C-alpha cells in the first residue's frame, strides 16, 4: 500500500520506519526535510506539501506536535481535508484535542474519507522497537481497514470506541501519569529529608504494591470498579497511614500539596461514616462531583 506520512519527528520518524519495514511504500513530508533523511535513505519518497501527499496516497497518517500543527496540516485549501481523495483513509497519531478530531472527521465524512484518531503510548524508544500501544477511535469499518497498518507500528492496539475516544484515552492517561509523578516526588523528597537513602526508597517503590501495579491490576478492579466496598484495606487504616505521612512532612518541613488534597478527601469520606469500608470508597466523592460513575462490566478483566 502507498502510504503518506506527515510529521517525521522523534516519534513520527520511527513509526514511519516501521511501515517501511513492513514492506509499504512510503511518501513523507515534514516542515524540516532533515527530519526525514533516514527514511529517505531507507526508501521513502519525499514530497514538499501535504497536498502532494494527499494526491499520491490512499492512506495518510500524521504524527504532529499538537492540535495547532494538525489543524494547519488538515484545514485550508492546501490541507488534507481539501485534497484527500474519496475513499481514502486518514489516521492521526497526534496527541490531540477530541473536539478538533471530531471536527476534522465530520469534514472528511462529507468527502467519504474515513478517519481514525490513533495516538500512541510508549515514547520514542517504544516507537523504535514497536513496543507501543495504539489507542484508536473511529467506526468499526475504519478500524478494520487500518488494523494492518496499526499492527505494523505497535505490538498492542486497542479500539477505544467512536472518533475522538483515542485522544480522550491518551490525554487522560498522560494527565494521570504526570500527576502521579508529582505525588511520587512529594513522597521521595519527604522520605529523603526524613533520613532514608534515595536509592533505597526508589527501590521500595519499584518492588512494593505501587511498582507492581497492584492498584490498577488487582485492588481497584476488585473494589471501586465493581462498586464493591467490602474492606480489603479499610478507609480507617488508609487515613491512619496518610496521617503518618503528613506528620512526617510537617516534622521535616516538606510541602506535600497533593498528599494534603488526598488527606482532605479521606477526611470527608470518614465523615460520611465509611471508616470500616474499603478505602477506595473515597473515590466515589469524585464521581459525585463529576456526575459520572466508573464501573467495569462483571465479565471484564
């Protein structure tokens, strides 16, 4: 298949390289031709504009820094929306705004062009080794058509639902990841100030429940995500442990702003009379504010 690829930066270039390795003919474009030199040496064809990419290819992928760049490539008289041929397939790997993805999708649908939003997780190293997760949003037919291309660039592919849901999954995952980094930094700095060696506390975090992903893989699926708050680790015990951490922060004069917010949530949950229930019941306070309940089907893993 003759595939167009726009955006050959740190992640886009190795993703495009995986398509070449899979035997596809590749037409590439980037704002800096130097970014594509390795791809050109491996057999890709260079074109100067997104218009030329659209003219030559039945499937086009973009991997761009963000919404502004994707909008510039897609909209306007020289963009993909105006120039993709009816029957073409467009895959956007950009970490993007769901509203923009849906807008572009609606415009392309009028031209009978299929679209997926398919951001990836795994970073530059994952792109180089194909150790990526693709989160693909779009209708079933578009996903089935794109699946061989997605499998060529990633070891793991999830169809997340309708158009825009790939972007929702990616940005919410990254939000959680960055916020967790900040919280871990709070705990590590407090621990080091209190007297533990940095290498030791990092090792503990890796080998204990957090590093083993017990919350995501075992505890929350068995409790919160089922709406089952029979105590596995009670709210009262969680509040006690968090209180000890906050005491240590005060003793060492270490700010722990995110932990303080968590402490406030557990205090409110205790005030509801939930002390003897599983600690994860405190997460339902956010559900109340968001007016959105998060539960897994009974047969889900």
